[in-house]
């Protein structure tokens, strides 16, 4: 079993490159480049092309389209003030073709290509479920037990994704386990002690970092998941 994968689907105008740098990382990258009028291709080293990071949950949806569990799936990614529309859709008709739209880039995959695409994503997902969901060489955990308080400090290798680990939280409160809820939201502001998070119900709430039990990306307006003490969410009427 290898640690990384890279496979390219090229046509006359658009190239799609699937990249997984490590089986220990719970995401993969899709890189798209276009051919220019002079016949050359965009160069990622010059800041050209488009790159999108997909989570394991998003991989499941893409595979569902590939296996024709659904005819299409669409989403969008937000980075800073830029929103990228994403869709995977089967073309109508007898000759099956899969259309991939990511921002201004469109790529169509014929039968042999989308079958390889399907098998590759299934293989990568299976690897990552096994290796990226446990503590390993890229996530070293140092757990200390002091007076019934468990403090977990995770050291994550730098992947260039601005992920911050929250070392303020305590997994136990007065000797009793805290009830934690996983919830999606976007960061709107930050201080040393709290994050201003907008949740799916449109509520914007200052959440103390001591109640957040997960790492987070400090890029504003990026939809991401947080693990937060339920009591603070209930207190601010984010959940019932």
C-alpha cells in the first residue's frame, strides 16, 4: 500500500489531476489546468490553474454520483471572498459522460476515464478511512491527566492550510465528561479567547475557545466543522 497517489485525466483543452499526498490526511486535491492559445498549458508553479481540497464527506458524494446513486451533486467552496461553484453531473443520453464543473473549468470524462476515476477515489477513500481517522505519525498526541482533567495537545505537520489547533479546551469539566456536538459554521472574527462563528441557522455567536474541541482553519467565510460543548450552543440558541 502506497502513501500517495497522483493521476491525470487530460483532454485537448482541460486537464484534471487527482492528488493525495498522504494516506494519513483526511482530504485530497483536485487540480485543473487549461491549455492556452499558444498551445502551452497553465503552470501551477506560476499561480495558474485551479486547485480544490475535498473532504472525506465530499468524496463520498462524488463516489455516489460515479456509482449512479444520484444523477448529480453540487456544492461550493469559499476561500476568503471567493466562492467556487462545484458540480458533478451525468450527461443525459445513452452514451454516458460525466461532466465536472469547478469554477470556470469544465472537464468531461468518457467511460474508461470515469471508471478509473471511480476506482481510484474508492481506493483512496478506503485508505484514508483506515489511516487518516486515527492518530499516527502525522498526528502525535500527548495526553496528560492532571486532577481528572484531560488535556489533549495535537501536533499537526504543516500542510500549508493554516490549520490551528485549540490547546485551550479541557475534555472534562469538574470531573464529568463534556457533551460535545459537531456543527458546521464559518468564522467571522477572532480574539485570543474566542471565535465569532456564523452557524447554519444564520446566528452569529462568540464561542469561547475553551469550549471548542477541534482544530480550525482561521480563513474567514470558510465552511468547516467544529466540535463544541453543547451547553454553549444551547445557551445561545444555536441548537435546542
